[in-house]
C-alpha cells in the first residue's frame, strides 16, 4: 500500500492525495485497503487520485469501495480521479457503466458502451 500527498494543504488549496493500489482489488484486497479508503473519504483534499496501474483484478467489493469513496467525495464537493485502469478492472468498470461516470473515456469504454447499445444491453449505471 502506498499513499502519497502531492500538494501541501492550505486554506485555499487543500491539496491532492494519491493512493497507489496494487494486486487484486477483490474482497480481501478491499478489506485490506478499507482503512486507507475511509481515510481518503474523511480527508480534506480537494482531489483524491486512485492509481490502478498495478491492479490486475477487481470484483464487486472493489467496485463497492470505489463507489463508497466517490459518493462521499462528491457529497462534499470534492473530486475522485481514477487513473491507470486497464485489463479486467477496466472491463468490469465499463460493463457496470462506472468507467464513464469516473471519466475513464477510453476507446475500450466507448466501444463496450457502443456494443451494449447495439445489442440492446442495459448499462447498470449511467447508461442509455
């Protein structure tokens, strides 16, 4: 687990906080990362960055942790930025419609959404 702050906090700019996740963001991984995720939800940083570069798999528990953090940050006027998402995690987030909500506008996310529309699929979140 690696937690970096990338800017000093001040009254005008509470700074950014970055969390580099690694391994499987599944039930066990989400449990291990829970204190860090809860800490990010409670911190005063304006922008929280989750780096998925070293995450190879995600399941419903990981998706739930992202949703937990996203909702809390948005409710307090802050922003969640998710970077480095590829492979199976990107496919899962795209399938659930979360890639678009999280701003992961990648060719994979766009093409998966187009295929779902073509075949009459239902996006679970944010779909047409």
